[in-house]
C-alpha cells in the first residue's frame, strides 16, 4: 500500500454537491472516502452509491445497539460493499461478536469482499476529564486498550484509536490488528475540536494503518493540493 493510499478523507457534510465535488477532486490522490452519519442521514444508500464512484469507502456509522439490531444494520451496510465499517466497542462482546458474524455471512451471501470490521474505542474529542464525567475509567489510553482487546477477542479486525494510542496498541495487539486513526493534523493545519492529535507522518511511523483526515483537506482552499501535500509528506517520511 502506498503512503497516499493510507489516507481516508472524511466527507463530513450533508451537501451532496460539495461531497461529489470533493470526491471527484480527490480521486487518485487518497486511498478512499469516509462517509459518516451526517451524509448518510441526508442521502441514504443511494447517495453513498452515487458518491463513491468506485473509490473505497469507510462507512463510519458507529453502530451501538442490542446485538440483533447491530447485526441487521451491518447486513444492510454490506450491500454498499465498503472497505471498512465500524461499531462502538463499548457495545460489548455479544454485540461485537454478532456484528462480526453478520458481516462475514452477508459478504459471503452476496459474493463480495468482506469489509474490515473495527471498533470505536474512545472518541478523539474526549480526554481523561471527559471520560470521568461519563463514568468511564481512565486514563484514556487505558480505556482504549481495554476496549481494543475486547474488540479483538470478539472477532473484530481492529479499532479506531487516537494518534496517542497507536504505539501502545501496536505493541500489545501485534502487526495484523488494524488501526484506523482520526485526529490527524499536519503542522500547517488548525487543531479544531480534536484533543488527541498528531501529524500524518508521526501517526504512520507509530504504526497506523489508515489515517482519517477531514478538515485539513476538505476545508483547504485547494483540497487536491492539500491531499497531495500530505501524500508527499508521508512518502518522504517512509
């Protein structure tokens, strides 16, 4: 996989025309598109199909419900042939095991490649104080590791984690556990509302598999130039 193929651009917008323009401008410069709840709520599966244009998709729906509901939702999501789908690891072992089985069986029934199923650990907008406020045991790195181990033991392929947890998870869970990392901010980009961040090159060096990058690219005056610049920085760091 080339360094630029590790970039998944977050198209966090409900504006179909803007999303389509970004997807077109970034085609060939990044590894795929991250589609979240904002876009999906506005445009549904048909909008996702129209937007993809053959590019790999990370469906960032963060399912979190009883096992049967999550399994049913994921069977429907497999129809969109995503590269990656996710659930909240805090949904527990039974929910994640049902999710893994549903993804595997649905992909086999439809004759498509099995999406990689990953668990959301601790959102990158949260820090230790935020965890304490909602009754979760910190520090954030410890909670991330607990949830990542539970995800692995429940049959998931990997997790979403912040840049700060990459090295620890890679050491604890090995080279084949997929690490998808948001909270990526080049030195020249604004930090925004992310609290646990690092640069693309630092995240890749620490062991990230995919880098989820949104506003540094989508909010740039020239998104294609921004994506190209990040790809060049990653290539130079390898």
